[in-house]
């Protein structure tokens, strides 16, 4: 499951995201939260409330944040496998333009960074979907991941 602020629309990012989602079993179910209005602090608080409300209570939550832990693809595959095998649903959370409110990162069971660079959230969705596909391919011994 993916819970993200913003609408992906119909552009190239949406096509790439859909392509990787379709390859995953089960496919990623995405819940989109509307961008909030107001000052950056107000927006983060409103978005946090909506993100937290959309998460299943028992989910293992992975918040994407530049301050999180970076993993290589093999380590991420091992982590994802462990999270899935724990029997809880896994939910990834992507914040809005101003990032995630501390309430979301506090709720998270893991805070993941895709790198220190700033990425548009629509590309973050694509990067995450590709890495989820790669992680499952690594776990299955599939040749998709050759490094």
C-alpha cells in the first residue's frame, strides 16, 4: 500500500508507476491525499492528519524522508521480505512538498531515504515502485537485478 500526498494524474510518471505496480504481486494499492493549503506548518499538520487516518491501524508503516536510512537494493530486499513475513500489511507514506510532519515519522516503524537529493513526489512514487519490484526480484532470485 502507498499513501501519498498529491494526485499523480496521467503523465509519464503515472505510466511508469502503473508499469511497476502491475509487475508487483500483489500490485501496490495507492491512496492519494489532497495537497493541503496554508503555511508550511499548517499544511504539514493537515496532511499528517489525512495520511494517518488513511493508514490501517496494524500496518507496518514506512515513511519516506530524506533524513531516513538509506539502503542498497539488496539490503532493502531483505528488509522488505522480513516486513512482509512478519504478517502485517506494509504501508509506504510519501508527504507533500513540505515533507512529513513529525507525527507521521513518529508513527512510522521505519523511515526510509531514497537519497539526500530532493525529488518531485511523483518521481518518488516511480522510484519506490521500481525498488519494490527490484526487491521482490532479488528475493525470488530473478535476473532483473544483476548488480
